[in-house]
C-alpha cells in the first residue's frame, strides 16, 4: 500500500506537506493555504539572504537625497541581476524591475517585488506538485489536486509573506499550523 504519490515528490518536506494537503480531501483549503505559505516562506528564507534583500531595497529606495540620474535604478538592478546566485534572486530582481516600470516607487516597489517573488514561487511549486501527481496517478486525481491548490491561493496572505521575506520590523509572524492532539481536535465532519 502506498502512502500517497506526494511521498516521492522531489521537494522539501514542507512542499510534500502541501502536496499531501492538496491530495487528500480531508484537508480544507485553509490547511492547503497554510502549508503553501509555510513552504514558500521557508524557500524564501533559504534562497534570499538578508544581504541580498537589503541590497535590492537600497537600490530601489535609494538615498535620502537622490542625485540627478537616480530616478530609476533599473540599470543598477540589471547589473545586480547578472550576479544572482539563485533563480529566486533573479526573480526578485525581475519583479523589482517590473514594479518600477509599472510606476511604483520606494517601499511600495520593494513590497510589490517581494509579493511577486512569493507568488512566482507558489505557482512554480503548485505546478511541480500537479505535474508529479499527474505522473504518479490518474488525470482525474491530478485535476482534483490542481483545483484544490487553485482554490487555496486566495487564502494565502501574500502581503504578510512578502513583509516577512523583506524582514520588515513589526511584520506579523506566521501562525504555526494547527496541531491535532486528539480525536476531538481533528478535521470537521
């Protein structure tokens, strides 16, 4: 008997937990959203160093008294893009450039870039989960997992996850997943 196709998923334990929640119908969309948010925040902490985030923030926000050509730091971000050491760092730079080109400035542009980075990673992880389930089980089960993942996206607080990624002082800590200790604490019937 198999423990489920999510066991052989080549991802971190947090992503396997998100896949498990999406695979089993006993988990609510809120449970799936919590699992996805924990997985993406772990990835962000692992792949985006505080020095890198500080450097991107400094380039976007700039000094208190900007110079004549300091209006758009896109060329500086493009130079930093060539030095990226991970795909998530490169994604953060691309999202920052997109935010600046969309007219956002300062802290708002940094927040939009971080939200885009979180969103990109959640979507990539969800696609990887769906593809793995598709290979390991039936089309029907893969479509079910996909629809459950998509339904849970609305429950993810992208703004709070981005603030934790940026290590903003006063950012709300992520609430730990509910731990069920007994039969009365289980999933609702």
